[in-house]
C-alpha cells in the first residue's frame, strides 16, 4: 500500500522526519526572507541584500540536496551563464561602469 506521507520523502532518499525538518526550515527561511524584502520595500536603505542573500543560500541548499539535477535547475544555470556573458560584455565596453546596477541588490 502506498503511503502518501513517505512516498515523496523516500523519493528524495529521506525519511519523513528528515524531509519534515528540511521543509520546515526552508519554509521558515522563506518567511523571514520575505519579511526582509517587505521591510526593504518600505525602507530601501534597510536589508539591501538580505532577501537576495536568503534566496541564494536557499537555492544552493535546495540544489545540493537534490538527488538529480532537474530541468528547472538547468534553466536557472543557463540564465546565470547568459547574465555572466552580458556582464562581461558591459564591462569590456565600459570598464569604468560600476557593478551596482539599480536592480543588482534585489
């Protein structure tokens, strides 16, 4: 008989409780990061990189935990590669330009 509580965790090589605690931590971190973004929206001088730092750490933790690399992760990697190329081209054409673009911290 299929157990709906353990099927997904087992597909990731985890027990129910391992998955429970990871998901609980992940969700709590999302809430805290979201609150930091809301504070930043109201007071742009606070939490300038907090939301993006949370997002990057969570993405890294999520990807490292995956048993196989999924297509959605590969799409993200391709987007990052494209952005790196764009950034390199910008720095070659304007070497005095700052990396602090208006959206760089969001």
